[in-house]
C-alpha cells in the first residue's frame, strides 16, 4: 500500500495493487490500469507515471510515495476486490489519451475528483 498526497502534502488516497483506496473508510475510489487512472464511474481521470498522477491536461493531481505501508488491520481485501471489480466491469472506453506533462500542480486535486464522485 502506497500513499498519494496532494500539493499541500495531505494524504488523499492509498494505492493498493491497482486500486485507489480512501484513507479513512478504505472504500475503492478508482482504479489504475496500466498507467491510466479511472474514477468510481469508470471515467478516465488521468495517468500515473513518474510517481505522479497527471490530469488529462498534464497537470499534477497527486504524488505517490515509494515507501510501502503495511495494510491496516481493519482493511477488508475481499470487499475492496468486489468494489474494484464493479468499476472494472463498467469501463467501456479503454483508450487512454496521451498526456503531455506540464510539471505544475492542478487547481483541483485528485481527491476532489475521487471523493466527489457521487456529485458528477
């Protein structure tokens, strides 16, 4: 499990295997397939490479640590896999567009895109 942080250094999500996990309730917020980042509604949000998540416009949404963290004792892997499978099976567009990196932080963070998925 690796931590993802916003531009202010705040923990916004964990990456565990191919899942993006909420840091408080451990709900699956999205998936990473290859280097494409998908939200809860199976929409492409951006790409993960060079330890950063970039928006489709090339701005940094989050940065990822190299340090591997232990799984919390109350983490339910089976439940996460079921949530991830639901997202995975609803992905219809597998074409992930090219992203040209700008190396500037986005006005919106990855957390806003992932946490507010019910408002889209």
